[in-house]
C-alpha cells in the first residue's frame, strides 16, 4: 500500500464561527499502480484532499502514511524531502516559468534538489521530451507552446525526480476536449508503462471512465469508492 489515510479531516478556520470541515473522516487505502479519478461537485473537498495527500497542507485530525512513513510526525524539512522524492504534481494552470525554455522548466526540480543536475540526468529528461512527442519544443518558451504542450512539459517536470505518485489537480481543466484526450494519454502511459500511481481530479466524464478506481467526494466525505473492472 502506497498511501494509507485514516479518518483524515481538515478543519478550516478552526475555533472560530467560520469553522468548516474541508474534508471529514476520509479513509483511503491506495495501492501502488492505481489510476484514480477523484470526482465531485465544486466545493466538495477535492482540492483539500489533494493537498493532504500531497503533504502540501496538514490534516487537522487523522492519520496519513505514504510509503509506510507517518506524515503527521514529520517536521517541515522531512515532509519537503519526502514530497520531492515521492510525489510529482500537475496543476490545472501549467505553472511553467515564462522566462525559461521548456527544457529548463522540466529540469527545475533537479536544479533545486540536493543531488543537483549532471549530464546523464539532463539526457534522461531530453529523452522524455522525445518519448512524449515534444522533441521540437525543447528550446521553446511556454508562450510559444500550445496548452497541451505546456501541460506535457509540466508532466515531464513532475517525472524528473522519478516519483512513485503523480497527483494531478484538474490536469485538463484548461484544455479543449481534443487536447484533454492527448494530455490524458500521457498520464495513462505513465501509469501503464512506468507503473506509477496516478491520482487525478477531473470533471471530464471521458477521463473518469478511464480510471481503474473512482473516488467521489461530496460535502467533504467519500460517498463512493469504486474499483472499475477492465
Ligand atoms: P473542491 O476542490 O472540491 O472544489 P475544495 O477542497 O477547494 O473543494 O474546498 C472544499 C471546501 O472548503 C469549500 O467549501 C471551500 O470553500 C473550503 N475551503 C477550501 N480551502 C479553504 C481555506 N483555505 N479556508 C477556508 N475554507 C476553505
Ligand atoms: P479549484 O476549484 O481549482 O480546486 P478552489 O477555487 O477550490 O480551486 O481553491 C483555490 C485556492 O483557494 C485553494 O488553494 C483553496 O485552498 C483556496 N480556497 C478555496 N476556498 C477558500 C475559502 N473559502 N477561503 C479561503 N481559501 C479558499
């Protein structure tokens, strides 16, 4: 089991009149290699759950283990280290740096990591551009790329530290349906070919259908957790 959450809750504005459960008592066991769609209406708590699973925010109650490590007992630095090693993030807005080339954007996680960057590592990242159909985009700036291309660069950036888990918050939310399918295909390859655990929030029914498991959130709770046979 790669992620284990037990009775996870996030209380916003705790001990004030505006106290509010973003998620409440969420328990999940996620196995390595699952392809999970998180669905639910706006305001349901999907991003809150995403932030908890990604160790970007701290649960108010409950337990969370990632790769058998207890997240809630970790300090800030331990969490950052684990996050950098284990999780790759993809967001709706691609969050590329406009003044860096596509390649340099993808290399950023290596630049800021402890081990740094060397030629073999750089070569590996370039290979990912070839693999995902971006070889002609290596030296272009984000403004010169289509939305789908920008998101695929962001996916490569999420992969460079060889994470076990990919967390994607509406990865195709800014793309038209054709681009969405194309970008999602890349995520599916990462799941199928590399055996990564991919967890994505989406409102796109076509992409929900492709998941190996669907988790539906409403009012902060899991109201459906279904493994899809295929
Ligand atoms: P979703 O991603 O499903 O749209 P969110 O997780 O963003 O839902 O939000 C769940 C609920 O928690 C919403 O009602 C939202 O307004 C509230 N919420 C989210 N973040 C905060 C915050 N930082 N402070 C207070 N309330 C928040
Ligand atoms: P998305 O719909 O793309 O998931 P949201 O609109 O739910 O994003 O939230 C965007 C950001 O604003 C998140 O970081 C969330 O934590 C924060 N946020 C959402 N609702 C509230 C709120 N009621 N109060 C404060 N922050 C909020």
